[in-house]
């Protein structure tokens, strides 16, 4: 076997090795990217579930005499703001500013809902309503789901971002357009829904119709 033939065989083998490596690395990166997109869809689903509860919750408490209109307006406006956040369809955000805007809008809605539930404590008639209790339980369960899905999303993004930064996959990632994705910002106690309590003991009771 001539030297030229041996050299050609070595080149072919190297090409095959690199080709199989590239194929395996690409498929792995695609799998991790799809995992972040799937987990993002779960995050959106639980947030949408919370948004869907808002109209029924507002309707349940709106009929109470002297119920704070500003609280209802805050919840309604916050829900509307969530719908105005523009995000890419079908994929997890790649722009940190987009995710931050989404997170801020959702945070405002969560705070407004916490305020609504706290104010509702002043209205025994509302609290005694089976419909309100059911909606409150659904909302609390949804808040727990949101915390769980946000954590799982961060885990998926962490695995993906780590994969595209490792050598030698980082070379292929740059060539094939795999870019890093942002996380939800972590806050102490984010694994549990916020509990807002107000002391209304010194305030006069709501007037009865």
C-alpha cells in the first residue's frame, strides 16, 4: 500500500470521525434546545391558567358592597399588561430584556392578586362563598405550579447553556446558531407563593347593603 493511499485512508477516517462527532453533538444540542422550548410552554401554560382565573375571581368579589374598586382595577390592568408583552411564538426567549419584561408583568399580576385576596379577608360574605373558596384554592395551587415550572425551566436552560459553552461543542454551537438563553431571576423564597397579609382590625367594617 502506497504512502498516498495510507494518507488518503487517514484523511477519510478523520473526516468520518469528525462527521460522526458533529452529528452527535448537533443532535444533542437540538435535544436540549427542544427541552427548553417544551419547558417554556409549561411555564406559559401555568401563567395562562392564572390569567384565566382572574375574570371569575373579579366577578365573584365585584358584587360585594363597598369592595375596593381600586383593587379590582389593579388586577384587571395587571392582567391586561401581561397580554401586551410580546414574546417569540413557540420558543423560549433568547433576549434577556424580553424575559425580564414578561417576568415583571407577571409579578405585577401576582402582587395585585395577593392584594385582592388580602382585601377579601374583610368581607366574610365573600369568604363564605363556595365559588370564592374554590377560586382561591385554584389560584394558590396555580402559584405553586408556577414556582415549580419556573424552576424546571431554569434547570433546562442551565443544561442547554452549559452544553453550548463546553469545548469542543462550543465551536459547532457558534457555527450552527445555538445561542444562550436567559433564566428567570431567582429570589429568596421563590419556591412558595407570596403571602400578603394586612391588619384591618382598626378599620371600620364594610357597610352592609
